[in-house]
């Protein structure tokens, strides 16, 4: 309960002392995680420690308004930073974030949400929302706090899509807290934030696809250091598979056929069937379904790569096991000769974690080839935009196919895009003009005719009109 105390100051006005009005109230003390601190540590559910807080006002009217606001907040549960909040509101934001993540597991079990999508939600929460609100009592999160959260994200110069995802994750947790009675209304509902319109002043994200010559140079360098991965360095940009799709490939997913060639020998054909994905989570491999219905697809390989893949599978240590992983990972450790690179033993029971593979194997080869590699800001060094694994595989595949004249609808199907419009929006600049690409064929305007010059006439009008 808040109350008012009146004090006389040393100032004088018309010979009388000037009064000041102090609003005093008790507030629950909280620990670093936003939870109330008990008086008796042995009885955490018992009485909580409190402390007196006060604010001074020049007029009694302002003091009474503040007192009434605090007393109303105590009974309505609108804030816990200035008045004791009900128990649900005393729980920290991190508690509801974890509870919301657990509630989404039901959707995963029902097939309404991908596990990797939920994993992305959790990563975004940990990276942005929990960093700021994790230990704060959920009822103390105000609209102003949410505005500061957005301002901090903008100050980091993050991509608009990243800001949007961070905001949506924060909003989802606060809505969950609202549904469970911790707060009457989500503070995010009182913040003006919209991602539906942009003025176009921000520099657009630039993809970094590679050329065939750059792929060959990079794959050669990879092969000199890690011979088993040279073929993988070719396979990624010539198949266009996503990271998890490539990791999920098994021996049974490659279908080889032989067609008559120009000579007596037949030409080898290979079709890659994308049926599953594999992601590494918590040290374990998690198998899931592809991203969308159209992501279940079949991608043909060029004949020269199909021949190499046939030879690779023939020498695969587990070629007779249909469910064996197509690509090997590397075991930790390995023997090392002084002055030479560590030789790690291959593990054919699990696929490589391609994110780590890119950083440790492919990225150094790209740098040696003279290509920039994308990397985040580290140790005071600014972030660098360059080639990512997504650029190396999918963007390179798409641009090479479109530049070769393959219709964008066919490329869209090979990429597993949910809609053709996504392919158009992303790769429109590479679509040939005969397939609807950009080509300005407006005709030249006809030359303007000079105005006719009237010559004087020698005809004299004899009769005028009345």
C-alpha cells in the first residue's frame, strides 16, 4: 500500500515554508533472475523481503495521483516493478519462454510444425529476447521496454528479417504469458511495429554465387587436403540441395541408369531423390522430413557428375547398406606428422555436419581461391559479407541453370521452392529474356514532324462573306 508524507523544505514562499510530498510504498526485492527473495532461505515459499521506495512531488495533487496509481497496480497486477505482482507475474520471462517452447512440442508431435523450425525459434529467443528479458519478471515488461528492445536490434544493424523474427518470438512468449494469466495484456500489442512496408533505403542483400571455374578451383584445393570431400565440393553446387537435405542422403537415394551414348558405351545418369533431412542437435542426429511438400523432389545430376558418383558409391565401405549415410564425417582426433595437416579417421556411420564442414574445410579453400567468405563480427572486427554455404550450393546451382537456359519453373522444382514466385523474386536477374526475363524492347519513337510552313498565295478574294 502506498501512502503520502508531507515535509517542509528550507525554501520560503511569501514567508511560509514550501512543502514537498513524498509517495512511499513497499516493493518486493528480486534476485538477478527476477524472482522474489524470501526472508527465510529455508522457506522459499514464505514471506518475501521488501524495501521502501519513494518519489517526491511538488504538489499534493500529483502525489495523490501517483499514490492511487500504485495502489491500483498492486490490486490489478499491472506491474511488479513498483508494486507486488501476483505469483504468475513474479515468474521471470525466461520461465514463460521455456514453457512456450515446450508447448510447441505438441505441434511438432502432430506434424503441424517442423522440429528444426522450433529449434530456430529457440535460437532466436536465446540470442535476443532472453539476453534482455530472461531474468526479468514477466509482469514488469512494459511497452517501453519492448520499444527499447526494437531500438537495440536496429542499432545492431541487423537484417530486417532478423529483427522481424526476434520480435515475433518475443511477442509469442508474451502472448503465452497472457493466456496463462501472468499479465492482463501483452505489452507488444501497444507497440507500433510493422514489417509490411519498406522505403527501400536499406542496401539489398547480395548473393554470392560462384562460376563453374571457381567451383573447379575450390574443389581442387579441397581435394588436395581432403580427397574424400572433393566430390562433395562438386556435388553441392551441381545438385542445389539444402544443407540438411544433403546430410540426410543415403545410398538408396541415388538412382543410377544407363542410356545409350554417342559411342558404344552407355552414358550414366543419376537422379537424387530428396526424402529426408538430418540435423545435429545436442550431439545427436535428428531425422525429419523435408521443408515442405514440394521439397520432396528428384534432382538429376549432369552426366559427368553421375559417372563420378557411380564410382564413388562403388567404393563406398557400406555400399551394400541402403540406409547408410552417403557422405562420411570425421572422428575427433587423428594422427599428425610434424609439419603436416592432422589426418582424422573417417566415420561412415554419420554424415558430416555441413556447417562445421564449411567453416573448417570449404571456407579456407574459398579464401585460397580469392573469394570472400561471409563471417560474423568477432574480436572487434566487423562482419564480412561473402560466400556462405547457401550461396555455394543453392544460389550457385540456380544461377548456373538459369544462365544455361533452363526454364525457371524447372529450376524452381529442382530447388524445391514452394512457389514459382520465390524463384522469380530471388533469381529474376538471371532468367533469360526468352523465358520472361528482363529485356527492354520498346521501339524507338517516330521522329517528330516539323510544322508546315504556309507560303503566300497570289489568289485575290473578290467577294467577301457577309
